């Protein structure tokens, strides 16, 4: 019914319907997204979903903003570690911390996940949540990407911004579900994506409560309380949102379980993977990448009915208008 009405309106003289996804090329990817949204929002459709159940979850790194050459939060951690080491060299208590302070990415990569977590734990603790988030805001306001020269929070994907807006206009609630740090993402999620801090689910560090100089304070402590990645994502969604989403978007095998769980539910479901294929406008990477590795998802997307978005073919543009080097 709705599609017929829209077609009739479009055919009337002087009636022009706004394109909800103008930065998406007219490919199958765009058509599938619009058909899915039409199906779940048309009250006359067998696939109608009530607004309360129109929940969409999005990974952040590589899905909503860039993630090369390494995760942006990690670049923040390295910059912060250099500042800490300049003030007090004794903070560099391990080889991986010394490598990070020296900017030796090869040694950092060789340290694997444990090394990354050590760097993050060292640089993201020993302060209040408010002080940490103020540091993040200062960094975002001044730091530039080493290859593009752009502000990090300018390197967001225009097509995904349009998708978020389109979904909200159609009664969806949009959430970020990321392996990135909860307090880090909450600094910019509302300004960048119009997603308020309470709708951010992320990796959480250890924390304690104390009254310091008469001020009740939540302190960030060393260590990871919950890693919101891979199988952790469905667990976190269940705990924080309380409902299985009907749409999940990611870009790597770290999002596999989130898409798998989302699309296993009854009724209409959409799993979406952003495939980085555009070396000219962004980066091209998948199976062998040290971040955002897409291997199993690439192999199984078609059989599982997931939408594999080809950045080079499906996106007319990558960055928002006006996004440029500082």
C-alpha cells in the first residue's frame, strides 16, 4: 500500500519526494535498505514492526567513522602516553609502553591485543570520568589524522549519517555498539551522529566511586571490566537495550556475532557490512587488515542474507561536505 501511494505521489505534477539517502548510488544496496524500511514501517504490510521494536545498532570504528591506520582511540592513547611520559618517564614500565611513547607502531602491533589493552589501560585510568572526557574533547578539537590531515570527528561517513537520520525519521531508535571505549565515544556521539550518550554501548574499564575533597566522583581505574567485541556485543545489547535489534550494521568480523544474533530473530531483519573497497577516497582492506579484518563475514554474508555494502560502488561520496584538512 505505502509503495503504491508513494509511486502515485511521485507521478503527480509538482510532487518531488526527497531522496532519504542522497549520498548512496542507485544500486541494489540502496534499494534493499529502502525496501526493508518500507516493509517494517508500512502498517498495511505483513512485515510491519511497531516503533518500540525498531531498534538499529551500529558499530563505530570502520562503520560510522574511519579506523585506519589504527583505531582513532588508540591514536589518542598514544598521544596521551607521550604527554604522560614527558611529565614522568617512570610511567613507561614495559616494552610496549616504551614502544608506544616512541611511536614504534611495528612493535606495538607485535604485542597484539594484550599490548593495546595495556596502553589503553595506562592512559585511560587514574582520573575522573569528567577529566578523561575533557582530555578527549581537547584532543578531538586539536589533533589531526596522520594521513588525511582532517579532524578525527570530521572523518565520519556521510552515507551512514544519512542512514542514521533516515532510520530515526522512520521511527527507529539508533544505538552505537562498539568495541571502542564507552566514555571515549560518548564525548562525540551526539554531535557527530545525533546519538545521545545513553544510547552508546562500548567497552567499559574498571571504575570506583569515591568522595574526593568533598566531591562525589567516579574514577577510572586500570583494567577492562567488559570488552564489547565479538560475542560480547550480543551480551551487551541484551543487558543494555533489552531487546534484539532488527537491524545491525558493522564492518568487520568483530561484528559477526552482533549481525548473527540480530538476523536470527523472527520477522524482518537486516544485517549490513560496510566493505572497504575504495583506496582512492578512503582505504581498501578486508581479510589481511590488522584492524577491521573482514574475513568470515565476507565469506558468509551472501548465504546469511546480509547486505555487503561496497564502498566504491555503493557510495557516491565518503566524507561530509566541507570535510577537509585542518
